[in-house]
């Protein structure tokens, strides 16, 4: 129970008592404000009989600091700290803070030599010695000018120089900088050139510009992150060891759970972790958080690496939480020995009740919390050896049940699972939880910036608590807002329902927003990175409409996708005034504004096909396409055509063929038409046109912006018309050369990146057993038929679906002969040319 507030008279009495040991009136009044701290200070004064001892003000201030900071210390530990102040070993508030933290994790009996080392007792350095140490450090550091002054001082404060006089340290560093770089005023200004992006990227990611990355990684949330070594530690030697291991570089990690496929929200995490490390010349791990063998499957491991590499990033090392199972187990035993963990046999219902239950009443500890350390050690050993079934015993951390943070209410560290692990097989019967594993593996891997989304804010306290409880290096966790798209769902559980119940055709159905689905749809990885980069990184969640994402994709493709003539629903046109063997070869650019994309040659013949939507029987003043008696131009063809007649199906009245005149003579050939339409020509010798067996047009899978709010559940919001399949579309014959070239170039790039990745992995073996089943995304896995993308002129952007069979892709480089027997061509619409209002009429 907290001490009751003192009355006015009692407060006056306390102030006089505190003044009697040397505190000023102001400091004595401050010390008397908190009943709990005041009671502690009064107890120190009385036990040590300090009244009348003529203490100086500095000593009395240190005693007051102990009273404030030592609430978690036992009586013996507090007395040890007080004695260290009184005998002159602790001379500063910084030393007192270090002493309290030391005594929290190392209770009596105290190893005095270790205590003195960790708290700076006896530290002494002359100005000359200080100057020498600073110069030696500067000579070996990466500091390149006055811009690194603050970083250098911070790094030195993470060494034994922490105990030096702060002003003397600052003066010594400035003197060393002046000697090495010249006077501060003469220092060169920062270059205004944008820093080049150092993240690896393929030709797919070129639209993620260096300038946009610079703003993301140097401004806002990411720009305010601490420098390597700037994360506080329980012991100074921990940061020294960390900096020695990392060389002061940024170390991050992308730690997915291999229990499902990544979705578009993960693209932000990949971009942030890999991009931030790459921008600062550091390293990023791909670490599989494989601590739940009941939910993990090999397909997910492989897919995760594929997607990371598809987005253009290479892991520095590929590791697994299971690499550290033995170390984690040993630390769990150590935690028990420190009396900071215990084996509990409560049921889930009992734990919930002890935490306040539905009424959110007072919390209480379970009966097992006070069991002897030796007993918990025996019980944990029994858990490890299979002596308990799942749910019969758990290891819980002994945290702070009085905390207002639920993540400090004795979280579970280990549980029993009777499931074989994909890597350790049947070796373990107990598995660590995320809350126990994540911070410790971050520590093992010397992560400088543990970047995660804001739903983990509450976990930061337990993250730091566990690192300090075990006295290991403590990374700094920083949280940013996650990326959500409205109008869709990203829950693995709900997507699995859609798959199992047949609402979609697998996890890679292009109507979903899993990354494998977006890849299959044909969305370029560079467009995804451009989208994420454009949103920036802050602590606020990004709730973005799917149409905004599609607009980014559309803008990306505008200047990167070649353009081919295409008719979605063909209508035959016969040119009545040219001979049957009429042939004109036309060379056309693949993009009018990007000549580097090259050209294609297409035939122009007596028989053409236009789109049914470009013809109607009833003309009107506001209609500019083809109608009986009307003239239109043909894109990139030399002459317009005029419809002279048409044929219909006798049974349905549907127009089946147009008869037209080619306006290649006289005044009509010189007059510029008011409108142009797309077309393809029939010419068997050149394989024109290319028939598309299926064109899949995707619309939003859900009818509303918030499917989760639908009743009785999200499935009630499914759009029954989200997929339209058009058969028989036609594309110009230039498709074959484009498909072959796109595929060959992507495969060459994929092989190059794979070779580089394999070389890197040989140098950076990141897991305990190099001979195990570590997934490796090969060049073939990085390249699929989706790399064949184009704009169907005036139609939409398309890519080739994986269901296609195209023999041309297996031909020798540079050869593209055309359709082969057994070929089957399926196109996916990536995005329309402009925002859809819904399903096309």
C-alpha cells in the first residue's frame, strides 16, 4: 500500500529533517513531495544517524537520488548503495543510477570489484590522458567532419569515458576535431546532392528514386531514430561489445512468422527494414520467427525469401529463431535462477481471472509465483523432458503485476507443444514465445534498430525488462504506423477461409492483396516500393484506399510498359477496295515517349479486327468512332477507313462483320480523322493476330470499403462480379518478340542477382547448421511470366499469367518465332487506364 500523504505539519518536519543533512530548502521541499520517496529518505537518515554529520550538499543530493530510484531494491541492496555514497565511492548521480540498476539485477552478496567497475568507482583521468584517448578514438572512427561531433561524443560516452567530466570530455572532442578537420566555421557545408540509394534493385525497381528514399530515410520518423550506440544499456561494456561487433553500423532485421503468405502491409516492413539499413550502409537480416511448429509450413519459408528478393532486396544473413533454441533455453534457466521466472500450472481461465477477469478487478499473483527457485528449475526441466502435456505447465516471467501495462503481467516465456519442428524435429518439447524470443534474438544478432509497427508499443517495456533482467545487450525498439488498404482484407485466417471455400483461386488469386497475388497480377515490384515510399513513414497508421495504390501502379507503368495494339472483343472488318493479297508492313514504336523500348513490325492487310465497342449502328454528334457511313483513323496505320456496310447474325441481329473502304486515295486520304481506334490485321504468314485464350479482368473482391463490418461476416460483402473472363481477344504479332525479350532480360538479371546472393551467403553464414534446409530463392523463382507486361493500347495494362504455356520462352536467346502447338495464352489485367467506377458495363 502506498504511503498516505503527509499533512502540512508533517511535511514541514520532513523538510527540516532533509535540510539537516545538507539539502537546500528547495531540494528538501522537492524530496518531501512524494510520500513514498520521502519515507525512504527518512528511513536512510534514521538508520545511518546522519543528522548532525555535516554532510556536504553533493552527498545529500546523492542520498536523495537513491531514495527516488531504489524503489525496487531490497533493504540490503539499498544500504549498500547508501554506504557507497557515504564512503565516497559514488560521486555523481550518473554513478548512483548505474549502481541502482546493477543492484536490481545482482542482489547481495555484492561482488565489490565488479560493482566498482560497472559504476565507475575509482575512475580517474587527467586532461592529457583524456585528450590522447579521444584522438585515438577519432583516428579509428568513421567521422568525416564536424557533422559527426554529436555522434562521436555519444559513442565515447558509451565507453569508460562516461565517467569523465562531461564538460572536459566535450572540450577534448572539440579540440581533436579542430586539429583534424580545421576550425568549425571552415567546415564544408553538407552537399545538396541527393544521396544515392544503396539498396539493391533490379530493373523492376528503378522508379524508386534516390530523392524519395532520401526524404523517407532522413526525415520524419526514420530521420529521428538514434545513432548506432545511442541506445542506453544496463552496463557500459554491453554497448562497447555491440559497437565492436557491428563497427558502428546500422543493423536491422525483417522477422516474419512463416505461417502464411506476406501481404502488401509487409511490403512497408520490408522497405523500412531493408531500406533503412541499406541507406545507411548497414545490414539487414531475414530472420524467420519459427517458434510455433504447429503453424509453420515449408511453402511459407520459400515464399517469404522469394518476395523479399522479388522486391529487390538481399538479406545480409538468413537466420531462424530456432538457431538460438539452446541459448534461449539456457537464458530461461538463468532467468529462473535470478528468481525472475517461475513455472506456473494455472489454466488460461485462471490466468485471466488473476488479471482481473471480465470485471477488470484487482490483479493477484498465482500461487506458483512464490515457489522456490529450485522447484521451478526442477519443473522446467520436467517440461523440457516431456513430463507435461500442452497446457499443463508454462514458464512465466516474474515482471510487475502492479504495472498499468498488461505486457508486464507475468507474460508466458515457454510452453509445451507436442509438434515436430521443421528444423529441430523432435529435439524440443518446450518452445519459447514471441515475447521471450524476439528481444533476445535481436540482442544475439546485435540489432541496432528493432523497427516494428505501433501495435508493439506496449511490448517495448517487457522487451527492455527482459534484456536488463538477463543483463544482455538491449536493442532499441521503435514503432511506426502499419500500412492498411481499405476495401480488402489482409487477415491470414480470413484469406484462408476464402481459399478453402472457393471464393478465390488460392493465395495468389490476383483479386487478393497478398504479395504473391500482386506479383501474379503483374504489378511490378518497383511500383509497390514507389507506393510505400510515397506514403512516408510515421507513427500514424496509413489507411489507404486500394484505388490510390492502383493509381501509383498506373503511373509507374505509364512510362515503363511497352504498348501493343489489342482488341478485347474482336469484330471483323474487310477492306473492300484492296486486293486479297494486299500487305503493308508498318514499323511502330513500342512507346511514343520512350524510344529505348524499341519498335515492332506489324502487317496491315485486307482483313482487320477492331473492338466491338468501337462500332455502333446509331451515329450521333457526340460519337466519334465507327458507324455506317462514318470515317475513323486507325492507330499508327497510314490511312483511315470508312464503314460502307455490315453483316448480322440472322438469328440474333448481332453485327458479325463490317465492310469498309480504305481511304488511301484522293482528298479522304489527306483529311485527318476526328478519332482513332485500335486494330490488328489478319496475316497467317507472320502469325498475326496473336489470339489470347483468356483475358482475366479483375475488379474489387469486396463491395464496400470495410468488409470486416459486413453482417453476419466479411463474406457477405463479397462482390459476385469481381472476375470477368474474356475469350478470344487479339494482340498484334509484336507480342512474341516482346515476350521473349522481357523474359530473357529478366532471367539474365535473376541469374546475376542469384550469383551475387549465393556469394554473399557463403561469406555470411547466418544459421547454426549450413547444411540444413535453408530456403534459397533461385533465379527461376525470381522470374515468372508476369514480367511480360504491356499496355493494350486504349484498353488496359496487362501481364502474362502463370497458367500460360508459351513455347517461345524456351527458344534460344534472340529467337521469337511465334505460337507453337499446345500454347495457351492467359493475360491478367494489372490495372485499367483510368480509375474504374465498378464493373465495366
